C-alpha cells in the first residue's frame, strides 16, 4: 500500500482539532499569544452584523479581534496552538 498525505492539509486539520477542543472545553485554561503587529483582515461590509455576532465565539477559542473601520477585522492575539 501507498499513502500520500498532504502535510499542509494535515497540519491545518491538527490545528482545527485543537481549536475545536478548546472551544468545547470553554477555553478556561487556554492561552492566547499577542501579536507584535496586529493583523487586519478585510471582509465584505454587508457581513459586518454577522461578524459582530460571531466575535464572542472567536474570543472563546482564543482570538482577540475587533472591528476596525467599516470593512476590516483586526486580530490582536491568536490561540497559542495557532503557532507562527
């Protein structure tokens, strides 16, 4: 038998599973890592309300994020499992 594994996809899956476990454990004992330079991510302005509703979920799993301007989400910290 021969198994081919996409290492990048496998790593993403491992990170996803860690974040999912953190969310199910209520993230009481997880740590966040502050970013030296906050990362801004653009989104469509019509999605702003849905994004604002989901910010508590992001915080629960270890992200510190806030709405920045009309169409950007600013990440100030990420879960420690997120890595580099």
